[in-house]
C-alpha cells in the first residue's frame, strides 16, 4: 500500500497543467517549413535528439553492400539546418531500430532492438561510461512476459514471464527527466487496455532505479482504433505523435490539462500535408519532422526557417517640384515622376516596383532629346555620409535600367541627396520611412544653357 501511495503522489506531481504556448503554435506563423540540406535520394528518417546539439538518424550506408539502416549523427547548425551526417560505428553496433530516447541527465539511452529469442522487438538501455556507450541491456519492465500461469515460465528479477502475447516495443521517447518512457506497441490482452492495432504507452522507473513499471495505455484521448506511433513529449505537457489522418500518416498533438491528456488534434499545414508526415521532434530552437511530401515520394527531414518579412508598399504620392539645392541644374519642363521605393538599406528595387518600370519608360519617351535627372533619396536612419552614398547607389541603379532600355548615357544625370529632402519630415511608422526611400526623375538642362538664356535676355533689354 505504501508503494501505491508514493506512486500516486509522483503521478499527481508530474501531471500539471500548462497554458504556455506549444512548440507548433510558435512556428505556425512567420516561418516556412523547408527540406533540410542533407536530404539525399535515400530515405532520411527515424530522427532523434542526441548529445552535443546533434541528431541521430537512420539511413542505409551509401558504401554498404545492402540497404540495412545504420546510425548517423549530424550537428544542428546555428541557422537550424543540419550538418553533413557522419556514420557512427559506436551507435550502429548497438543494434538500434527506430527512434532513440536520449537521457542527458542520467547519461542513458533507450531504444528498440530486435530480440532473436522472442523473435520480436524489445526495449533496451545503454549507459555512457567515459564517453562510450556500454553494451545494451534489455530493460526489465514489469509484466512484459505476460501474466502468471500454471504453464511453464521463466523467473527473472522476482517476476514471472511468459514469452508470448506481446508484440514489439518501438520508438521510445523520454519524459519526466528520464523517469518516464513513452513508446508505441501492440500489447495484446484486455488486461493491458490496448485500444488499436498499435497504441502509445508509457512506463515509469521504479524506486529501485533499475526496473520499470507495468506498461500503461495513454487512453482513448490519444489512442484510436488505428495505428499510433512516434511519440515525442515536449516539456512533459505536450505530446506529439502520429496517427492515421487525411493524407495517410499525420502528426497529432495532445496537451496535459488538469492532470489529463486532452483529446488529440491533427496539426494543420505546414506540419501535415497530403502525404505521410511523422516523427516530429522539438529542440530549443526548432522543430524537425519527417515527410515524403516531396515529388520523389521518399522520406526527407524538414525544419522551420524564418520567413522573410513582407516589404511595406506605400501608396505612390504626388511630389511637388522642389527647388534645386545647387544651381548646377534647373528645371526646364514641369514633369516629375516618383515611382521607385526601396526596402530599408537596399539600393536594388523591390520586385513589386519593377513591374511599374515600363510606365516610366513610356512617359520618358514622350520627351525625346531631353536630359533627365535621376535623384536618389533615403530615409533618416543612418549617418549622413552613409545615406548620401546609398542615395547615389539608388540613382545609379535606376540609370542602369534606363540604359538597357536604349536611353543615351549623356541624357541621364544622377545625383544623390541622402536624407536631406524627405517627403515626410518626422516619420513615425515604417510606412512613413518607406516613402522617403525613393528615386525621382525630372527633366533638366545644363547650367550653361541657362546662363546663355539669361545673357540673351539682358541684351534684349
């Protein structure tokens, strides 16, 4: 009775409610799900978290003589992408099948391995010693050999086992700081509470620190009459797993509220597609999953990448003619064209305004033989010197576009005004700043012609 009370207290302390934002909610907006750069023509799957900011994945050895999967390790880069995988002979010798539950706190690793005596898969554990993984040992799980019977049985660690009645235990995941293991299995028998063909189960470490409790089914809020697999517990309050969905295998989520796992929900795009999606894992900086959504239909690894910010496109405004700051150029005709708005700190045109370039060309052809000034402007961010250089670059960029359209170079004069001639003197928002980042085109003629015209007027008088 005392052991039961302790277990109940432990379970109640574990199952706490959490209203924090879940990992999938964090990456649902502002991110794009993209394939990892390491994907190849072979299948990349069965990904797991590992030490030193690495992932473990299983795939065939490209230099091997058969397609038997071996263990690879790959380091997660600073941008979230995955570095080139390297074969781990040490991990491959352990006989890992499926995903791995790595316990960084206790220096242990749990995984599924084929047991030739039982002719099925069982859960094993290995302990790290001086940086090396020791020979794996089959986990001692209470009751996994079946119930007591009058027929012949084996005795091990004080428990009776019957080597029939259970199918394989696969794809373990860590929980509660290594004191709980989630896994998938088809455990036959009503006494175990199996719901579907394969369900999500869990076991808990007993007080002796070496054996594990009887497998417990997560219940009908998680498991269905179909196949559930690939559990992953994030923060002991969010459980991700796969089940049969709209497009085959889909990723589902259940959260812990008031001590109970909620009714699972299917994640929306981009987590799920019309193909098989599975094996979602969460790190501090990203989410990774496996999917065959690419046209080739093979398992690839996908990750989230910050989506580029959409450029702010202000409405074009009419700019009144402005007096020239220097008497080098003067206006000849009252024609002023304001079109080109630039992204912050850029002198290459936004794609949205390239399409309107033809409009400028059409208008300029209405003034054959005229000289045009291309004036570049910036917003008020940055130093005066930097902005002056940036405004010159913007004006020269537009000039190069006009040269390609056949306008003669001697008829195109560029000048940068930096931030000295803003449209909005005191910008308050990004839209205000954006309207100051522009290029204006107007018709000019050289100062000499202006002086000649002034002299002739004086003579006439």
